[in-house]
């Protein structure tokens, strides 16, 4: 469980989604420095009667939902920390007049809509202590896990999960088990606060050098792909990360920043429009996308690939494509509309056995792949590994292309990471 805010207000008679967005965005923008405003955006979903406001890169979006009578605001805050929580309380209060509402900070059971109690007492040190208690409880659960536990995501986005040799990850980086053991045994508020400050990116109330440094680090860890940008949005995120470190240094020259990663990012930004060959980023440096991750696909499928691969989606074909250098992966998924008595019958329907094939079976999944050499007008052509991974009610179709025959082992391992949870 996390900490956060859930408040309601009677729906105004003149309510509109435009007024909701404009009122909240005005309030959020008025509480931030100019360089941070492009990082805030909203995703209206009028048919679902909700808007998602993305306010801080280490945190889930704020949800604004409404029905015929009530407007509800809900937001998790423990991913970012006490500074974000206090800022959000104040911004929501500021929005009341422009939106034409009066928030109810008690839920139907009479419990506080602010789970930390900060809205009532306005004591920032008590808010910090509440966040520290949440972290201590979380740490206690983590250290009691088995010695084999790994790749635990804490307050991380839901769309992908990093894999590798780490114990846990949060928006501020990788953590080993020892860090959480220190939190559990910490004695004294000062020691506990120093550990919590390392974990929460928005620990201080002030938007000072520490704030900008932490925000820059969150972008480096979570959002920068460490290769040439595919979109203007990716390029702007890279520039925003650099602006955060520039701002931190402008406010306090003594603040330490990750010089190697900043220099690397500056080179990527400077050559963003050039036709540069792809070079795999150094996995020893800051950045989750330097590592392999399970990427979510259509139809609840997922696949393990490096986070720095380029990607694009073709909505007409429903095909998701990943590529980097001379390696390309095309993926699609669809349901099984006809009944088949066995899993192998589903596979034979989806991927008829022909030529030299490789099969893979695990739990409720069965797959088949065929390697072919294709001519493309060049001297050497390219290799193509294609096939399907199936379960009784769903099929994932893949095509993996590569120039070098030595990449076959990588391609074969990659398609076998395709996974979908079993049907309930």
C-alpha cells in the first residue's frame, strides 16, 4: 500500500472537461519554475469520464474522475516524496476557486482524504516522518523476502519491468538489500531521514538545487533511452534533464552531478538529427533503459529486450516494431476464436510446421520458430527467424531479422521470452 490523496467535491453545474483541464493545469503551472512546465501534461479520456494529469516523472498520474454528481481526485504521492505531497495539497487548494468547487477532505467513512494527515496539521516534518514510516514498513517486508528475491520494483511505472542482477529499483536507481536493512535497524530520526532522503526524489519542500538535481536523476534513470531520440518528445525529455542539472548548478555550484552521464547525454542531443550508427550504451552508468526489461505488448503479452531499442507502433496492422543497429523485431498478437482441443493444435493452426523449425515449451505456452535466409538485393541478404508463441486463447506472432548469422542465438533466446499470464 502507498500513501496519497483522495478527495471529492460536488460536480459543478457548469462543469466541462475543458474547465477541469484548464483550472488544474493553471494551478499546477503556477506552482512550478518555467523550465518544468513542459514536463506536465494531461491525457483526457472523456468517454471514461476521467483525466490523467502527469505531474512528476517519479510518480503515477493524478486521476480526476467524475459521475453525474461528484468529482473525485486521487493521487499517489509516496513515489516522489513529502515535497511533492505538500506541493500537491497546496495546488489542489489553489484550484478550488477557478474550478468552482470546495474539496471535501474527508471520505464517506469520515477518514482523512489525505492519508498522511498533512492537510490538517500542515507540519512538514510530520509529513516527512509519515513518509519515512511508510519506507520503513516497506523495507521490513523486503528484507524478509527470500535470499533469491530480485528485480523488485518499488514505486515504478507499470508498463515495463527491469531485469538483471539487482535486488530492487525505484525512480532514484538500483538498491541492494543492505540499504533496506539499514532502514529497518536505523535508530534516531536523523539517521532515518538521511536514508529516506536518498530514496525519495522530492524530499525537501523547496525547489532548490537538491530538487533539480533529483529531478534530473529521475529523468536519467527512468526516461532517457541513451540513444538517438525517435521523437521530438524524447528529445525534449533529454533537454529537460540537462536543464535540471544546469539549474541545480546555477542555484548551488557545490552540488554534485553525474558528469559522465551529462556529457554522454549532451553528445546524444548534439547529434540528434544526424544519421549516426546505433551504439549500445554502457550498462554501468545511470539509466534503467541501458538494461534489459520486460516490455508490455498488445494482448497482455510481454517480451524481454534491451530498454534502449527504438520502437514504433503501426495501428493499422497492430504491429509493434523494435530495432537497434541491424537487429529488428516485429510483433503482433491476436485471440484464438475457434476451439482447439490441445495447445499443439493451436500452434499448428497458427504456425504450420514446415522446414527446419525449433520448438519451445514452458508451462501453458508452446512456440515454434523457423530460420530463413532472405535476399534483399544486397550481396549478403539477411536472416529471418519467424514463428508464433501460443496459449489456448491467444497467439503472439514474431519476426526477428538480423544481418549477422552470429546473432541467431540472441534472436532464439529473445522470442522464447515471450510470455502471457495464463487464462483465469
